[in-house]
């Protein structure tokens, strides 16, 4: 197993008990999440790719202005765009395994969350992080770990 996969598996094993202690959704709500997860991944994956394509066109105009301001905004935007594109692709790749309730699909969503987390951290270091981003990440991980046991 490549090192990156070992590290993500170790991180998953470390996070699982943390979220096991968190409040849980009712079983019916968890089943609903599992049922709609592939379709949410498909919709958000497609919307994500389309948004990145349209944002990329606007960003090319924006980059020239931000370079005059020191360039940090351009770096933050580039990091966010690349991370969003990678997350959208991972969501699209997760659809088929999620439909089959395979753990591979859950893993792809987990990798997408990790990419989003790394993007948030990079942007926070540059100075563009926010409390809203932290809350969104925590809720995303919580929902993901709520349904983890449903995938084999």
C-alpha cells in the first residue's frame, strides 16, 4: 500500500472514534443519507466541474488585478480552484461505488474532504480562512463518518 494511502487509512482510524462520540443521526436519517449520497456526489461533482470551468475564465481576468496587489489573492484562488476541481473529480468517481455501497466510494469522498481540508489550511495560512470554513469541514466529516459503517 502506498504511503499516502497508509496515512489516510491511519487518519481515518484516528477520526472514527472521535466522531463515534459525537451525537448521531437517527438510523432512518442515516439510511436516507446513504441512499441519496451517490446522487448528491453526482450533482455536486458535475456542478463543481462546471463552476471551475466558468470560474477559470473569470479568474484569468482577475489574476492580472490581484498580481498588482501582491499576488496572495491569486495564490489563494489558484489553490481553491485546484482543490475544488480535484474534489469534484473525486465526487464523480465515487458515484458508482456509492451506488453499490462499496467502501471505495466512501473512501473517495473522504479523500475529497481531505483535499478540501488541505485547501482550507493553505488558504488560512495565506490569510483567507474563516470560522465558517472550519464549521463546514466539521459538519462534512461528521456526516461522512455517520454513514461510514454502511459501506463495505
